[in-house]
């Protein structure tokens, strides 16, 4: 069996019906046992995601806080997204960038000089970690252009990650040579039937190619791998379970990479789309706590999709990275302002300094940089 088929097999061992049965059959005693263990299994995860765990959220929160502090200390990493293009050839029905979304706002790809303006603005705010994003449009923004953008961003920031369309291992290797250290790829939903219904055009329709992209990036030498499901497309408990299974798989197969999970929740969508499985605040909290108890060494990312007060309450519950002052438009910081099409409407409009102050009030320290150039192979090779 090939390496790329292994993850598919593991997911097939846990079909939705099996996950739902395990969750539904979990009793209070199963929750107690899951809480008492040091090392937790996928069956423990089902118990912690179950309705019987709802009454134990405070106990779960205390354990999640203990584990997070043990493995990550009292720190929250800070990062910002830079959208280098909103041109998209895919038709993801839930997304504002989709080619058939009906949006008429301007679509642009940043030039090198415009990208530098955005980088300079974020660097001036203190950021040292950025995430470069594009739409699903290889013909508009080629892998070579993304590699060039990584090179530019690397001049300004010690840590550069990308969230772009799925690529081959050799292309990720080229990104690493340019200074890349992170790749984020959301599966959106691990349920193949739902995946097919919401992805109607473009390369992104290929479920397996996207599923295995994170592993290809890890084998290419990417230092940080981030995965996640877009909560609201499918049963949050099942997609949450599958996300955790994926993270555990990457911990084993890409052991030289650090693994993190994001918890994006659908809130604002195009008019043509109806969110099929809305996730409440309490359900999101339960998912984050359950995931932390089963994945104590995995980083948790939280974006500006969530409201300020809710984000602040989540800080002690397992979060390790937060974005702040975000724009989801190309050139949204200084170049074009609000002239271009945004991917989604953010919920937390606070400035980086305001978010950093909130982190300190919660008893944590905002961290703008989690490693030094001296430890980076690209920098050593360049003599920087």
C-alpha cells in the first residue's frame, strides 16, 4: 500500500456511522475514564465529544488548560494573513471567492511592489509570522509566483506559511528552498459526499489529492503543518473526530514537522449557500477541549472569524496561535483598503495591540516570533 493511501484507509476504518455510534453509546463512566487517563485514545475522543461530556466541560477545561501550559507555556503566538490574490477558478459554494459566487467586487493579484507594501505595514506593527493566501487559480497565480511571494515575504518575516491550492511534493520543496516553514490546508469536510456537493469546479474537486497534500508538504520538509475542517459543512462531532485522526496520522508520518489544528466556523456565506450544520459557541468549546485532551502536543489556531469576547474566553482553553488585525482582501492593509473582494467577513476587528492586551489580561504573553533565524536552514545557507 502506498504512503498516500494510508490516511484514506485510516479514515475508512472510522466511517461516519461508526463515529456517531461510538459517540452516542458513550456513557458518563466513559467520560470519567477519558478524563482520568494520561494518554487518550480515539474512543476517549468519542466520549469527550458525546452529549454526556457536556456536563463535564469545566473539568475538561481545567485539564485542557493544564496540558496546554505544560506543553506550550503561557504564550500565544501572533500571526497575520496576507492575501496575494482573490482570483479563483474553483466553485466552492460556501466561499466568497468562488468563481460563481455572484460577487462583483474587484479581483486582483498583488504585484511584487504591492506585496512589499503589505509586508512593510505588517512588519511595522511587530509581526514576524505571516500566512500567504491565494484563491484556487493556478493559471492566475502559478506555483512559481507563490514561490516568488514566499521569497519576498521572507525578507520581512522569520516565519512564512502559505494557505494555497494543493501542490506536488517537488513544489513544496521549492517553497522550502525559498524560506517557507508552514503549510495550512483545510480539508473543509472529510465527508466525501458532502465534499462533492460543495466543491463543483476546479482541482479542489479532487478529494484525495487535497486529503494527501499535507503529507506531501511534510515529506518536502515543511516545518509546520496545519489542518482543519470548515465547521458547519457537516456534523461537527464527526468532522472534528476526523480532523483529530488526521492530526495524529501526521504526527506519526511527518514526525519532523509540528502539527496544528484550526477551528474555522462558517458564519458569513454567499446568498446562494445555506449553512447545513450550524455550530454553536458551546459546541465549538467542547470540540476544542476534547481535541486538546487527545492531542496535547498539537498547536491550536484561532482566527478572526470569531467575536472578540468569545476569542478572549477561548485563550486559556487550548489556543496557542491567534491572528489579529486581519484583512481577507488582497492589498487590504495599505494598498487597496476595502476596494477588493474579501473572502469572508471578519468578526474581530481589533488591532494587533488590542488583541495583545487581551492576551495579557488573560494571564498569557503574546509572542510575535517563535524561533530564531539562527535555527533556520535557509538562513544558514544564505549566510544571514
